[in-house]
């Protein structure tokens, strides 16, 4: 079905994008289509799918549970048939499940996400979906030979120019500070993946 004006064409695009076949006798279709698209539904016709709601997209939510149509990225093994659209999108990149009837969701609990390098050379050699352990970049901490300084009669002081500089280190032992990991300041939220489009009227 085609519209006779740009406005009619645009309205038809919205209705069809929500997976609804236009019916001139049904005056509620535009409202139905808008509700469906807001809730993340629709068949994706043209460019009408709301950005970020495509099957396989990952979003962050400010609540511990995922909304309708989304699954928490917790590494779960889920059905290849029940979630056929998601399986067709991500396959077994995040795990093959039982290798017959299930596949795995990505497990993003407690993780930071890094953009896939894809040949740029910043994070060389990475395979898409691979995991990195924590790491601190190689660096050096220099110190002065205290015994040599004391042998010179400076009592732990090294002369630099006209003024002595205190370089003494008690027993040559430094205190160990820190926790169990290296991390930036952060906030814990929920990562979830778009798995299916809810039916008309369901909450997003």
C-alpha cells in the first residue's frame, strides 16, 4: 500500500515498521504502531527500528532486572529455538551451550567493556569476544644504593650539588598499599541484551 502524500507515506512507514498491515478501516493503527515501536517491537522494516533496540544489541539499565524483551548478560545457556532471532544474530560467539539445543549469552557481570580493536593496533591481537585479565603497564621504581651512600660517610644522604638530599630508606622495605584488583572509579549497573520483541502492549 502506498500513500498519496509525503505525510501519508510516512504514516504508512511507521505502521508497517511496527509489523502491522495497513487497514484503512482501522483508525487505531497509528497509535498501535507507536506503542509497539516504543516498547521495542516491530519487524524492523526500513529504518524504523529504534536505535539500540535491535536484536543482539546490549544496553545498560538502572535496575537489577532486565525489562521485557531483554535478558541479563549473565552467561546463561538459552534455547536456540525459543530465542531463534538472537541465535541467528550472535550464534555461539559467547558459548555453544550444550552444542545442540542451547547457546550462551555474553557474561558481562563485573566486567568492563572494551571496543573491539579490529586491526587498529591499540589492542593488538584481540579476537572478538575474548577476555583480558587485569594488568598494570610495565614501569620502573628507582632508588639509591644506600650502602654505598653510607660507605661514603654520608649517613644515608647523597650529595647533589651544594645541598644533601635525604635518600635513606629504613631497612630498605616499602609498605604495600592497595586492594585485590586494579580498577577505575565505577558504578555497578545491569548489562542486558535485546533477545526478542515483546507483543503489543507489553512493557519495554
